[in-house]
């Protein structure tokens, strides 16, 4: 599983498409399409176009929240928040081979996600981010460390956890030391897509 995920950003379909294209041109291999409050028909069109584009670049394309759209366009998977469709139902709809990621904010969420057998856990936010509404409590590095330590104390295998929420390049070293598998990045890649290569080097 890739360790770097780009969460798409943009206020319009054309802005979203432009940012996705730039990320792909700069070597991103995994995109999560997220466009909150989008008109449904435009969101579906964005997902369809992005899926085709990702296939061209041999990159993974998953959809935030919308399981049925992911199914309809044969996306590679979905990312689900705690209040979205359950992992079990998404698995029934999408089948065994699609990627299903689940959000978590606390140790109990992480344990829930592990129990639900999602493929990876998006744990966050690391810090404040303006790209997400209704932000959960900020974890900071200490929050990640505490959760990983708690999993270790229970002798549980550490799942693939992605840090999310305001993550920037300089965070990688410390996150890796803590035991975080990967990161989902939005703002820094949108603003500076050429930084993707530096992320990849840092995460090797």
C-alpha cells in the first residue's frame, strides 16, 4: 500500500480537476477525491473523470464518503468517516478487493476500525486544518504516540495508520519514529505539487 495519499482540494470541479492533474503529473500514486458540499452531478462527473485520469497514470483513486458512486464508477475504494456508511455495509457493496479506509480520532475509534477490518485508518487531525469542517479534537504528535503505545501495551499488531489533518513534509520523520505508516496530505500538495517527490523520499 502506498504511504502517501493526496486528498483533493478545490471549490469548483475545474479547480479540483486541475489540482488532481498537477498531483498526478508530479508523481502522486494515490488520490482520495474529496469535495464537500459539491452539486451531486458535478461530483459524479469529477469522480468519473478522475478515475479515468488515475488509470492513465496507474494511480489509485478512492472516493470520500460516497460508497455507491465508488461502486458505480469502479473506483479503487472509499474513505469513510465515523458517521458515514459502516465499513461492513461498504464491504458488502464494494466486495473484498476494494480499499476501504476509515477515520478515527481516539484509541476507541482505532480499536473499532481494527475490529471492522478496514484496510487502513486515517487518524487525526494532527493539527488544525482549514480544509475540513467540524474538525475533531486535535491529536498532535503526543496523541499519536499515546495511541500507538496503548496498542503496543495491549500486544496488538499496529494497523496501517495514516496521519491526517494539516500534515506537512517536516512532520514525516517524527511520525515515522512514532510508528505511523503513512500520511494523507491536502493543503501542502495543492499549493506546491512539486513537493510530492520530497515526501516520497522522506517516506522511503
